[in-house]
């Protein structure tokens, strides 16, 4: 009987996501992610779309943006890679790493204030790409900052586009002057 149960459960266990780490993911940000995030509500593309349609949840895109290489030959034209994201999402690039520089953490906190209107009870939904730990880290960090209603959309824009939901070109959030 136990053997039969094990045979039945093995495929399900093989499909289960990574276990939740105690802290932030510090490296190898692309790969299988957990099925859960303690304190957050995990949503699939359909649920994310329903939340987006309400207009009551702030969507926060945390896909990193590659910096301009320092060693480009003189006269080389550099163009940032375009980001197509969920319409209305606030793009806060580079805030999903496991460790943040002080300037990046300040940027992230400012972006969350902009997204939430300064209300820590305002719902926030974090996403990146499928199998990307950046959104998991960012959502976990927002919970640590005291945000009360945090959604995590692990399939990100890959899952969104797969469902043929709309996208729009995003630009990184720029803090208001003086912040």
C-alpha cells in the first residue's frame, strides 16, 4: 500500500516548485521558483488579469535592466532593450536581487510609495518573467517593509502574454526631483 502511494505521489512531488528559502534568493535568479511565498497571495495569469481589470491593485514589474557596458568603443550607440509589460505597471528594474545597494533600496521604497500612494494597505502585485526569482525577492521584501496585501505572479509577463492579454512598452520609474 505504501509503495502504491509513493508511486502515485512521486510525479506530483517532481512537479512541485522549489522549497521557499528562509531568506532571499542570492544568485541564479532564473530557474524553478517556489509555489508559495509566506504572507503573499500567489496568483496565476487569469487571477492576475482579473485583479488588473479591477484597477484596484498596483502592478509592479521588477525585471532587471542591463546597464550600459563601460567598455563600449567610442561612438558606439547604446540602446536599452525595450520592455513590454502589463499596461499600467510601474517598472522598478533591478530591485529583485537578493541583496540591494542602499541606493537601490531607496529607489525601491520610493517606487512602492508611488505605486501604493503611500498606503501600506494598498494591494501590490509583483511580477517579472516565468521562473524568475526577482519578483519573489521583491514581494518578500515588500512584506518585510510592512505592505499588507502582496500578490506574487510567478508566471510574470511570459504567462500574461501566453494568455494573449495586452502589453505596452514600459520605461523605468524615475523618482520625482528632490527624492
